[in-house]
């Protein structure tokens, strides 16, 4: 399993950051590759989302489920089906507001047999490119979340870790 972690500070209290992050369907507005989100539930534990992603010649819909919430500290989720991935938003109080962290853990090999790849395209080729996209996407989403939470764009210092 691989992990990507992206974090930054926002100048709002943890409860406000948490409420904003709980509005998962709004994420499609931040992502370059997330085309649509359909929600089943109120956003809390047990809520399921159909997420349609598109990149290059690929389009795929996955279903995820919120597995746990701990207001205002954590929202955890996992992907259902054969694709092995999970993640969480963490919100910690700081002197100036909150530290928001997006953690995504995934098994790239689990995409084998899940994705309908074009002829002559190998899963290894796709995985090699998608890993970089996952990091870039995490960075982009966090930057856009900060801008909306604070009401204006500003230079955002991001910490990105891959394991």
C-alpha cells in the first residue's frame, strides 16, 4: 500500500474546517479529474458516494463509504469493491486556526481488472503516471479548499509526503 499525505494550515476554527470538509459533493469543484459526485446519506458514517473520475482516455466510477466521523477532528472513508483505497481528513487546532491534512492510502495493483484500459496500454504505464497525478491532485484540492475556507486565495505552504 502507498500513502500520500497533504497538509496545510487554514485560518478558521476546527469546527468550521470540519463542516466544510464534510460537504463531500463539493469536492468535484476542486478536482481536475473528479467529474461528478452522487451522495446517498447525510454525510456522516455510512454515507456512500459514487465518484466518477476521468483522466486521459479513462473514465471510472467508484463507490466510497464514510466509515467514521469524529467531529471536528476526522472524517474517514474507504473505497468499496475491488479497488483498494482509503483515506481521511484530519483537522487539528493550531494557534492561528486549524491544520488540515488529507491522507490517501491505496494499492495501485488493485486497479488490475478494474479499469477498462485501451488496447496496447499496460496497467504499469497507467500506474506510473497516476501516482504523480495523485500527489498533484492532493495539492490542488487542499489549495482550493483553503481559498474557499478563508474567502480568498493566498500562497499556501503545503507539506506533501509519499510513502
